[in-house]
C-alpha cells in the first residue's frame, strides 16, 4: 500500500492506480513500455555522451528542471523497457517540491515493486534515476536554504 502523502497530485494517483490495476508482471511491463510519458522528451541535442548516465548498458539520459522549488524530471533511453520504467518514475517524482522528493526517496518506487520485474542491469538504471532525483532535490534544497539565510 502506498501512503497517500506520496500521491499529492491527481496525476500521481492515476498513474499508480493504472499500474496496480494490471494483474501480471508482463501486463505491467507492457503498460510501462507503451504508456506515453507525461513529461516533455529530452531533445536529441541533449543526448550526448557527456550527459549519459554511467553504468547503464543501454543509453540513459536524465534531465531536471526547477520552477522555484518544484522539481520536474524527464528521461530518455535507447531501451524501450528502461525508457518506460524510468519515464514512469520521472512522472511520479515530478511536480513535487524538493522537500517532498527528498521525503519520498525511493519508498514510492520500492512500494510499487517495479524493480522486482527487472534484470540486474535494468535495476541499475532505476537506481541511477532515483539517485538523480534525490541529488537534484538535495542540491536545489541546499541552494534555496542558502539563499534564504543570505537574505536574513
């Protein structure tokens, strides 16, 4: 069961409900691969080697945008499965305040048991994405905190 405090936006609840309504692992994986992401795609020009997530067998690129203290994430992968799973996580972790991303941590992804559907290498991609979300929110949170103290 996923705590309601982790599903603060209607789109978050809808995504989780759709995924959990599927009975089999195969159905969930198919849905993840076929579902169009809610976020805008990473432009082709930004999918360069320097921005590629290290350690992933398939190419994986992650991007973050901040609007004030709200995080928005997007992803692209050469692998349809990695792209589907990580894009789903981007949609679940987007449109949240930095503090909420940090509070949710990997609990949301773990409670959905997505990693249990994946191979070791694909689990690494999911782990990289979750670390990216946390790092982005933490860095932004520190910047906001520093700016707040400098104005005192």
